[in-house]
């Protein structure tokens, strides 16, 4: 199940950008963060795919969502200009951002290549 993050939970589970200038991932497994809004059509297309992936990769990858309308400071901190935008956070490496509604096979490739996770 995907989990909705607030700024407070984001700082604890992903990256405390208020304390750290350099990227320091707080998670215990790789994650995907979906920056979305309720009014966004492409975001609605991606949502069920992310739910599927959260089940298929349960225990291997955390999948989070950030509502850009509610968490405007968080969106600004990551320079989110278009949605959906996804932040892929591997363990021990820099995160990578992708924009647009990616199809499931593309997301699976990113999980394998960027997050280094096999199904």
C-alpha cells in the first residue's frame, strides 16, 4: 500500500532537508516518491500502477505519495514544476527525478536499474 507523506513524515522517512544540506537518505529500503495532485489526470493514471508495484515489491521498496497542493513547501524544496514527478531514492546513492506518467514497464526498469531491486 502506498503511504501519503506529510512534511513531518518526509523529514523522518526520506530526507531531512532542514538539517542536512547534502542528500542523506533516512529510509531503510529504497523508495519511490510520487509528487501528485488530486486534479491531475496523468497522476490518476499512475496511482493504480504504484499501488500494484507497492504490492509486488512489498518489503523491498517503499512507495510514498506527496500531495503537492497540501505540501507546497516540500514540493518547492525539490523544485517540482510539473506533475506527476517521481523521486527515486536508492540506498547510498543520489536520488533521481523523473517527470510524467511513466507506464508500468518503465517503472519496473527504474526499480531494477536505479533502485537495484529485482522482483
